[in-house]
C-alpha cells in the first residue's frame, strides 16, 4: 500500500519489525526502490498543479551557450513552463544550426510559449493512441517533466523531445515527440 516512495520507506522503517524475515525482505526492496524512485511518483494534490502558470518573458540574454557542445544553449535564471509545469534550468536544451542564437531566439520563444500549455493537443493525442486509460485534465495536470530538448533544423523545422512521467504508468518514462506544433509520438519507456 505504501508504494515505493522514499517518504513511505522512511516512515515504515521506524515501525518495521526487522526480526520478521518477511518484513526485513520487504524493507530491503523498499529501500532499493526508495533510492531510485525517491518521491517522484507520489500522489499529487491536483489543485496545486491545475493553477495556470504564466510563462516569464524571455529575452536574448536568457539564452546561454553550452560550454561542452557547439550550437547548444540553455536558459538560465528563468522558471520555464512546459505543459503548465515549471521546469528546472538544467532540464531544457536548445540546439540550433549555428552559434548565432539571436537569429533563432524569436522562433524559440514563440515555440516555448506554445509548449507552455498545449493541454488539448496532448490529451487528444494520448487518447487516440492509448485505449486502456483515458487522459483528461487530471492526467495533464499531474504530468512531470524531466527533460526538454528543442532542435531547430536549417530548414526551420522544429523538433522537440520531452521526457516525463504520468500517473498511469508510474514506473515508466513518457517520451513525447513533437514536430513544429504537431505531436507525432508518445511512448512509454521502461
């Protein structure tokens, strides 16, 4: 019943009877899962996630070139919003055909604003692909975003790859592929 959440493990280990072999075995499994899963898949308060978030105004100075990869950029000092979720600075990567971000910043900003809230597109695509569970607002509101990669080709086509998680398959990653502003695939990985 506690699942593989770190917080559940922390509570259970304070009351577990480790002299009981079955309990000790369960504790070992819970400990291993708690280390890998942490509290990432814990039940969420949907009301908190449903509140509409406003995308911060992005400027050219917010884009920072990668030190390790040519033509790659990140966004710093801004809480970027993808699917109405604030994502961490280090989880978004932008790759462009040249090192001149000023040539692409307008297009990137426009695209990030579209990703801010494309709820209907995501729900409709999920429901057209998967018949077992039906996505709805609750599903959308509880999505978790782990990484976002935006690639602009020389032709101007934008490819976007988003890795996240949902409440339907909590031990799998949900990989979403988008070309321009059309979702092209959504697959579970794991």
